[in-house]
């Protein structure tokens, strides 16, 4: 009787979805930064009031929040892949992933608080 081969469970196999998410988030972040550079060349804020005025527009707040969501998602994919490749003990990898997720969620809430606080 032939036994079936034992498959290694790695938790990976994200492949195309990760690749596509990295590219889409990178493009969205690049577009935001290009737009921000244009805005800063046209009307560069000189003081706190100028910066507050720039980010008082809902469109700018939403675009900035989308930028940071893309940044944190991009960071999560990269960190998850690094941890999956280089941290082999499952317990340590899980703790590191939980720490990264917790930090990124904290930063996202903090970003939203700064933008709408």
C-alpha cells in the first residue's frame, strides 16, 4: 500500500494576491505623494494654521487616510512575508505577527484621530 506524501503546512500560498496588493498600494501611495507635492508647490503652508487649513478639507483627509491604509497594508504584507520566510518557530512567528498587527492597527487609529481629532 502506497502512503500519500505528507504535505508541509506553511500557511503561505498568497502569491498573486500579495504581489497585486503590493503593486496597487504602491501605485496609490505614489499618486497621493505626487498630488501632495503638486499641492505643496502651488500653496505651501508656512505655519501650523496653513497645514491645518490644508488638512481641513474632507477630500484631503480621506486621501490621506487612504494613503495610510495603503501604507499599513503594504507594510503588513511585507512583514508577514519576512516573518514567514525567516522566523521558523511557530510560536515566535505568531507573537511577532500579533505584535505587528497590533502596532499597525494602533497607528491606523492614531492616524484617524489626528486627521479628524
